[in-house]
C-alpha cells in the first residue's frame, strides 16, 4: 500500500481486530487526499448495507479523482452475506471489479468457510488477510517488536508485565504503550517501574505480587494484596484476578505434567524469558499436582460466584479472600 500498489478488493477477516483496523485505517486516512474524500470515500456499516447497496457504491465512478474508496465496516453483519443471493452478487463483482474502486470489507471476529465458492473466488481475485489471536506466550515478543517499531525498547520483565496485566487485546496493548510513551520526549527503554507508574499497576499490590506471594505461600502478603483489591475494585476487578489465577495454576499443572522442574525447562515449556521462569520454581515445590488440580477447582467455583451463578450475595472482596485462603491451605 505504501508503495502505491493498491488492489481493487481487500477482504480483511479473522479473530484479531487490531490488524483489520490497522489496514482499514491506513486506507481510510492515506489513499485519498482530503479534497478527494468528500465525493470519493464512502463508509458503510454491514448491519445497514445489504450486498446490492455495497456493490452499487463500488460500481460508481470517481469524481475528479483517479479512484474512490468504499469501506464496509462490521462486514460480518451484512444481512445477506450468508445467503446465496448475497454471495452470488459478491462473487460476480469480485471476478470483474471496477479498477477505479478500492472496496474494503472489515469482517471481524469471523472467517469465511475456506471451502465455500465465495472464499475461493476471493482468494483468487482479491487480497485476503486472515488475522488470528496471539497465544499468551507470544505476547511479550509482540510487545517487544511493537515498541521497537516506535524506535524505543523494552526490557523483558516490563513486556511480561504488560502481557499479563492487559492480556491478548492487541488494540489495548498498543494504546497503553502509546500513552506510556507520551510521557517521554526522547527515545527510552521501558522498564517495569515505568509500566507500574504509567499503566496504573500498583507497585506493591498487583496480580504479579499476588502470584509471587502465592508461590512462596506468604499468607500475610497475599492477604494484604487481596485487601487492597477489595478497596480498589475498579482497578482490580475480581473476574480479571480470577482469570489471572486460573492462567497461573494452569501453567503449574502443565509444568508438572511435563516434569519441568528447572529454570531452562520451565522457560522452554511456557515459552518465556528465564528470569520469569525462575519465579515458577518455588510454586512447583509448594503445590504438588494434586493441590494444583484442587486449586483449579476452587478457582472455577470462585469464577461462578463472581458471575452470580452460585453463592448468592457474596461480595467480590469476600470471594477473593476465601479463594486465596483455599489456594494456600
């Protein structure tokens, strides 16, 4: 695209909306000049645009411009995309598109059936981009590469903290990195202290410190952290803390299953930096496989309580206190 090589049709699909937004935003902002956009750029939304409406716009000729852009956002909601008539109309256009139109479908959270005739026609005649969610162990590397692309760097611990605290929502990760970098006028190396300060993670009371306290069975510290969570529910919602704990004990179960009891083995199995891997070693000693399985059961129960499925009117703070007690005893 940056080289000016633009295709008449882009079909952007998949589970990871970040890349779909990245590509569609570039087309929306960069392909036409501001003076050209008024007459030659159309943004449609799938829910309100049947296929015939979209293709009628695509068949228009540009006015005082070499090309026009038609963006179809939320294309997964086009009412007749899953119907034979809608598919037939799109197939016909894809085989013979108007060269002066750039037609972009933003088909989020879903993919077309690759065996369907429409998918095969698109694959042959259009640019199809399929995005997939990253696995949790891929996030630190993604964060490192993303920050590197801004001309800055990040240490492994800070990348791990961002990955664990925010999760695999790439849009939110990119936004948090951008907000963090706004605090610096020059290029920086992001460390864990910067993440704690600018991303809003309490230095002493956060899920990482809770993980450390649980690993070494530090009852006092774990209870202090949970007490802090109870007083700051917006920053530390129970449902996210529970999800974090499930991820942690699931990793311990995997390590026991793989008999990974040394730093290098842990790093290899979990796909993480050795400095993070070593923090799992005391937990592997303190939580044998049977206790890990039991703890996952307690976490499942707490998850149901936090969602109001069981437990009645018990508060989130009480749920977490009871859960942490059960995990360590």
